[in-house]
C-alpha cells in the first residue's frame, strides 16, 4: 500500500490509486509468469468493469483483470459476495464486447481497444482467464471456472495475503505443484535412477491428458525454464506431432522423443514393490514445450481424442540449493535438435552485477541550488530496494535511506532495456512490453558487455533514464489518452535519430534534468508520434499492435522535423576535418576477385572527412565499439594518404558506416 501511495506522490499523472495498484500488481504477476505484460484500462460502467488485459503469445488465451482496491489499513476482508460481483461484472464486459460494446466507447480509450479485440477475435479464444486483484483478504479461493460467452473460464484471486507470499517467498514465481492423485486419480508409476548427492532422475509414462490439462491451467508458467519457450512464441504447432495425434494417437509414444522435466521435490509411495510419484513441486518442462503445447492444441482446437496418448518423461528432482546451477544445463543439453546459444539463458549476469555495484557507489550530482547528493538504485533482483529499506532498522535510518536513495530513482533490469532501446532507436521492441523487450536486450548484449560498464556508462544510462521519465511526464501532460507508453519511446527514438545521438547526456547527468530546449522538442515530437501511432496503416488496425511493427518506426523515422535552433546550440559539436578525395590509383587486381574489387572501390569513394567525422561522432556519443571507431579513423588516414583499403577493412568499414547511419549519423 505504501508503494501505491509513493507512486502516486512521485508521478502525479500516473492515474488514480486503483489504476496504480493494478499496474504494480500486474508487473509482479507478469514477472511471476501468470500472463504476458498487460494493458491497463480502468473502465467501469453500469453492470460492467475491467481493469486490464493481455493476450497470450499464440492468441488463444485472453487474460482479463478486475481490481477491488480499498486503500484501508488494516486490510479488510473480501467477502464472497464482492468476489462474485467483480467476476460477474468482468464477465458481462466480455459478453457485451462480443456484441459490439466498442461502439459505445471512445476510440481513444484503452477499453475500446479491448472491446474491439474481443468483438473481432473472441471466436479464436480457447480459454478466458479472469484475475481479481485486491488489497483486501479473501475468505476463500476462487470458485471453479465456468463458461462465459461460450468460452471456458478459469478464475484467479490475488488478494493481499497471496501477494505478500509472492513478495516474501524469494521466488520469482509461485511454483507449479502437481498432485498426481488429484489429477489422475492415482499415483504415477516410475522407474528411479541411481541417487546422487544433489539430484535424482525418474523415468515415467505421462498421460497426454495430464500435460494438456497442466498447459491449459498454467500456460507459459509451465515452461519458464524451457529455453525456447522463454524466448519465443509457441503458437506454431508441429505438423508431424499434430498428424500423429489426429491420425494415430496410439503410436505417439513410439514416434515422439518425450519430454524432460525438473522439480525441486517429489513425494513418493510404493505399490506392489514399485515406486510411484504422488506429488511434484516446482514442476517445469525444460525440453518438450512443443510437444506439450501440440497435445493441448490438438485437443482444444482439433478436438482430438488423446485418451490413448502417452509421453515418456525424464523427471529430474534437483535439490533447491542447486536448481539454478543444474537446470540450465539440463535445458541446454536436452535441447539438441537446434543450436542453443549461451545468450538464450540471459547468462550475462556480470553485466547486471557490475551495474548494481556502480549504483551503490556513484553519487549523482546535487541539482542546481541544492547540496544533497543522491544515488540511483539499480534493483538487479526484485525486492532489493524493499529489503535494504527493512534492513535499515530504525525509522530515522529508513528515512535516511530514502533520502539517499529516493524511490523515484529506483530502476530495474527491464527499465535498463527500455531506456537503452529507446535511445538506440528500437521503439518497436520497447512496445512489445517490458519482459519481451528485456529478452531482446539480453540477446543483443555482447559477451564482453560487462567490461564496458564503467562510471561513464552508468552516468549515461542514468541520463537516458532521466530523459525517458521526463518525457513520460511531458506526454502525460499532453493528455493524449491511450498509447502514452508507445508515444514516449517513439518520441525519444525520433529525438535520438534527428540529433544523430548528439544530445549531451553528460549535461543531463550533471543537472539531473533535461533542458527546456529538450523538453520543448520532446513535446513537439510527441504530437507527431501520436499522429502516426493512433492512425495505423496497412493491414494493422490496432494502434498497440501497429506500434510493435518496424514499419511504424519507419513511418516516424521519415517524418520531416527540423531540430530547433535552441536545441541545436546545445548538441555535442563535431569539428569538421579535411576533405580529401580518395586516390584514383587502382587496387591490386591480383589480390582481389571481381566482387571483392567492387567492395574496395565502394569504400574508397568515401571521403576521409566522412571517416574522421564518423570516428569523432562515435567517440562523442559513445556509439559503436572501440575497434569500430578505430577502423573508421584508419580508413580516414588511408583516404588522406590516397591508398586503397584492404578487403577486410573495406568490408568491415562499410558495415560500420551502415550501422552508424541507422543510428542517425549524417
């Protein structure tokens, strides 16, 4: 509750308290794997209510959120009558949306987008998951699901007590517990392998109906440790698996490779001298996500009879203290059908550790007219800020901690990806949502990234954070209604491109704020970006989906906008070098083939002045790798001396120039 109130105080334009509460809880549940990052759309009218929504990657599961926020301490009880009312109003919204409720809503509202989506796509939904979020304490768990608008429904209640357990459990998800007796009516027979100090392996034949039911109930949470499930959508159903399920399900066991799964603990029993699994805790499928999803889709979409389907399963029960060191290797070595790179596991922890270390030691300059310095607190793991605050001890020490580490200066891993990708002119990735954007950020992070994280990198990152958050306030003040988050990232990307990334980040760091000239430019760009985002082109009708397309960025990138004179005077200057034309001498024909010769000639046409300016631009803005800046300078020297570059220099140099042009270099 304090977090909700603090967010309202720090960001006056963040919305009403119920909206802020919904956003904070939704962020936690997204990280916990309950659903993809949702759109918050607080809408309440006679008989209907909705607070947010999200759609699964494969488009067959719609998640709807409704909030019962009371803001009372101590927390009140949440009676069953209130629970039933909330779910009934949420269900009524869905049914009305199926029948054209969008026509009664403002087109600029987020609720219109949801209602329009339901009207157009509800026939493709296989399940509807309803979530009740509340700061009260529920007396009983959610009632069994039913059918709303012809779609099977599963209900979830996240009350204050359950949220507290999630926050204090030290886990980033509530573990999936599989009670075999409850699910199958009997324990699961298994063959145990030899016992090891930190793990034990069991082999079993799992009914396909059990896997389908688990996937229906838990979705992506069941596959959190599966490399591909984590990195990409799982909508495509493997044709071979599907054909077997539809035409010859009795041979599925013979044809399919099976699954590899892990658990942190297992309960066992013995029957007729054979061991059986009665319960698995923290059950995860680390290889076989395609198999599991295919069985579920064949049953749900194609109405396949999967009663005969059996799947061989290798279940590794790993001691909880070793799960993070063993399970990634199980996933890596089990996924041998396609190459899996180290980046798939987001294993660049040293990058984040280094960032965390700097955030605890670097003091931000005091704002003009002030004396107090503060720190920007990087929360590498969820809950670190709250833990540090609790450890501060007394009320006075906590107050001191907050003064040194203001809540508004806390930022997370997903924030780093958001700030960086906006500046790198990848707003369509930022628009995918926090988690997906972070995955893309980690995939693009070079292995040596940690070595580049120094005080200069940190101060530039904080400057980008200040720019992003100040842009957010400016956009909120313009009151566009929906799509504010998309307008923010696109406005920054356009500013970055139009200024060739010459905005002075050092000045933003020193002043802990953007200049008035920058603020005015952001406001201008926000209006332009809103025009493009709110009016999708081509076959895309939904602005949120449109903003996720690279074509949306191309449309904004091509907008004609001149940097105002006030801002131009503040940009990092680039001193022009000598303009020397390349030599007319011919490359050595004996050392280059025709295609290679053309590459060398193309690189030789570029003036020394261009290469020198490129090198200075890259150094001044922090763009490109050191070797790329050095190569540009070397090519400038060769052009000045009227000598042709080598084939390798020409090839790499043209690539560097192309990359710089994409980043705004002119």
